[in-house]
C-alpha cells in the first residue's frame, strides 16, 4: 500500500463519523509534509502510529472503526481488502523480556508507558525520528 494509492481513495459511504477518511487525510498530510512524510521503515509501509493505555484494544478499534476518540476503520475500505496489514507494538509486558535493560531503566520506561503524557512524549519522539505517518491526525 503506497502513499499515492491512499490519496486516491474515496470516502466509503458507510464510514463511521469517528473513522478516518483515508483519501482526505493522506492528501492533506502529503501536501503539508511532502518528502518528510513517513512512508517506509525497513520494507514496511508505515501509515500510522499512536498510543493508548490499552494498545491491543486500540489496534482492534483501528480495524473495526469502533472508537469514541477516532480510529482508522480499515474494514470499511474494500479497495484495501487484499492488502497485508502488519502491526508493530510496544507495551509494558515486553519490558520483562528486555534483559539488557537494568531494573531502573525498565521502571523508568514503564512509568512513561503508564502515563498519558509519557506515551505522548514517546509518540512524538518516534515521529521526530521517522516522520509524520500519512494517516495520522493531530
């Protein structure tokens, strides 16, 4: 799924109000960010990044479009039904497997993940390194 393909998508008639109009938001973001739009990491097209206290629930919401605070609503885009979607995530439970981190570092990261402000900071840091994902709103 390439950024150019997303800019040509029409808004599905059945798209919930809280879901994302892929065509409109990608056109806006490409016009605003140009070459600074995040579109690749390794061999994967990056279209979105975000944070939530319950990241697994948030990911499900992006596919279904059922969320009070907005979600992508991937299932409403028939033109994308043959695409392969991959999700990379980080959550506090992964910290235990990061044996190269000290207990203090693990606690510090866990504290960031437990805080809305901390998660926003991590999200912003990611975007400052990789760029603005094409389907992200403010």
